[in-house]
C-alpha cells in the first residue's frame, strides 16, 4: 500500500500525459489537444495493461479481453478520468424507479486490469458516507460522466473515510465543469485534515501527500513502539544493491515494447473516437443559471 501510493503520486505531479522515461526522470505536461502517442495511453487507459506477474500472464486471454473491452467501449463512452475526478455513473437497476440508478461521487480508487478493472466513488448522503465500487466493463453501466476532471496528490484517497464529511460531500445535481481548450489536467493540491483517532488504517505509514502533516503526528508511545519495531529487525530491510536490481524492476512492470504494441491496437480501434469525443466535450460552454428574482 505505501509503495503503491508513493510511486503513483510521483507520476501525478508530472502532468497529464508524461512521456515514457526510464528511472526517475521527469517530463513536461502536454496539452489535452495534442494526440497522445500509444505509449502515453497507459495513463489514460491503464486497464489495458495486463498484470506484470509472470505466473498470471496469458497472452491469448489478454488479447481476447482487449477485444471485448474495445467492443464495450464502442457501445458506451468511458471518458478519461483519474483518481480525484468527480464522476456520475448511471446503471440499470430493476428495483429503482425508472429502472435506472444514478450516483455521483469522488473517485477515490482505481485499479484492476482487463475486464476486472474497477473504480470506487465516494459521497456523503444524509450524513452517511457511501462508497460504490463499479466494474468498469460491467454491461449494466449505461453511462459514465466526468463532472470535474482533475487529479490529486495521492493515487488512493481511501483516507477520506477518516476525514471530515465536507471533503466528500457533493450534490447529486452538480453541474459539469468544462476545461478550456489547450489546458492540461489540473492537479488539486488540497490537503485534508484527519479526524481524531481511532482511524480505519495506520495512515501515518502510508507516505500520504494529500493529508495535513500535523494531523498524522504519532503519540509518544506510538513513536516508541515504532522505533522498537525497527530496532528489533521485524521490518524487512532492503539490501544496498536493491535499487540496482534490474530484473526485479523488469518483472514488476510491462516492457515498453509490449506497451506500444498493445496501445497501438487500442489506438487503431478507438484513437480517433476518443479524440473526437474529447474535443466535443471541451467545445461545450458552461452556462450557469441566473437568478430571476
């Protein structure tokens, strides 16, 4: 959890579509109007990348899943979004009035690969925190709308469960916010405070950047216990040569050549459709209602 949050948060600070780099090199953000290259689609469509574990790889299954995902994306529009964006999802529900149910919330988590890709929306309704997990390619999803497109400092916002409710409260009739042409995906640098203990998890060990530091300070007995654990040797320590272990890095990621091959196939099927829909959404103007009295 800690490593995943910290490494993904570093990627967020680089911009909308960072270029493919090796190591910890930084890249400049690019414009939304520029058509991204196949390798850059891994930030827009991360679910098309398979799991890097060798024992879980199956190229035939991966190719069949990509074909199913492309067919699904031709039926409904799944727009570009990130953790921190505000989405509204409409699903078919036989028990809801009109057989349709719509939920608006903040995307706090996104994960999975292939047809198992998912995302979680959070909102506070009537003083009660509600989180709904959607499978991205579930056939019951009728539409996915991006109300506000932005990123956060952390790639996992699960800590909002232990934050004041005003940071997770959004009206269900919230209006769309359209970005001006040529702008990059904004990065929301908001830092939220944590409520008094007890927390649902030990957030002080997660290396979070979107939480006010003074709200995660450890008590004296907690610091003493943490230091004792470190000195006892129960915490695994990395060898000095661990950062030079190229094979471990290779096994924990998808090679760039495979990424280009996979996203070239996606670009052939959906590239023009994605750019056309993106331009259409950005061309719309936001008209705010005026008071008549």
